[in-house]
C-alpha cells in the first residue's frame, strides 16, 4: 500500500494527530482496542489500510467526534479499493494535428485545429477540477496537529451544535457536536467502580445538556443517567470493542446540574449498584 494519494496521506496525518491527543503509546492503543501494536504501527504510518472501526475507536479514546476522520476514511477507502480510480475522469486523447493546407482549406483547417485544442483544454479542466476537489477535502477536513482551520473551511472544523437544551433529549452527544474539546466538562472527578470501570457525568454549556461516560468496562456493564422530570438514559457495553473505548449515554436536555445522578450497573447483576452525583 502507498499513501501517495492526497486523501490517504491526509487520513494518515489525521490518525497520528488524534493518537497524540490520546496520550497513549502503541502498546497502550493495543491494550485498549482489538488491534495489535504492530497493526497500529502500520495504520499510523500508512503501511496498511485502517479499518473503519479502528478510526472510531481512536476518536473515542481521544474524546473527539469521529465525523471528520471518517469523512477522510471514506475517501481513502475509495482509493484502497480502486473505486476512485474507476470513477475518476480522464483527459481525452489529443487529436491528430490536421495536415497543413493552403488556399481555401486554410480557414477550415485553422478552425479545426482551434476546436481540437478547445476539446483538449476542456478535458484537462475537468481533471484539474476533480483533483482540486480532492485536495480541498483532504486539507480542510483536517489540519493535523493543530485542530485549526486549514484553508477556508471553518464550519467543517467547528460545526454548530446540533441541538440545545430540551431539543438534545435522547440524542447522541458525539453526533450533535456537544462533546467537542472546549464544549464539555466533567461534573466532578471520574469515579472508579469496584470492578475497575471508570465513569463520569459530562455537561456541555453550549448544548445545555448532560450525559454519562464509561470506560475500562466489561461486556454487560451499564451506566444510567437520571434527573428529576426526565427520562433516564442508559448505555450498555455490548461487545469486546466497547470495552476498549469511551461509551456514552444519550443526553438529557436542560437538566438541573446538581440533581443529575449517574449509576453503574455491573454485568449480570454481579456486585452492587454504584452511583455518583455532581460535587
């Protein structure tokens, strides 16, 4: 595999930037995901196509939305699979230059040559436009290492929250862009449970909504966030992949912060229920 295509190179750079934000080594990534240390080394150096699930897991460990990297992954995956090459426009072959003629044929011949070069120019313009589009996506979807705008695509890097207050009820904090860095904080320190799982209540002032977060959990573990007058929101660790990443409950919109309560429910009822409230 090569990463010469702009979208593949941009994805590789983006993966490295997000990995740096996790603060984890390759060994640490391997311990928290189903992918080995050597696999992560290949993904992060562009030596091997990265699975979509690995991109999602890396973003979850960094506490960042996955939409931006997944957009790049879609482009890179098209390159890896060959779909991009099969659909990319090609320039038409240059027509043979008509023979030089004299007299009455001179005007018609000149027009023919002019029209031929117009066709070639139009074909090249299509190719240039297509390649420019790919580069714009690759450079503006992510500006690795800074998290800042690359070019003039600020909305792609700083999306408007998808909900606020009661309209966030039951929605995913990641998809609504409520959990972006600088938009959400933990209400109190993380709680370590008796089984070793960690949990905390997250709150976004921008979205005026709260949700629960759990990590280092076991399959079957669950957390449930509740608040007076609101429907309790729960998430369950369903598989081994979930045990190595952050998992979130749906949001409770416009809650009273001090009345929020997050409870840990051990798998299969083993152990006691543990709860935490903001301090």
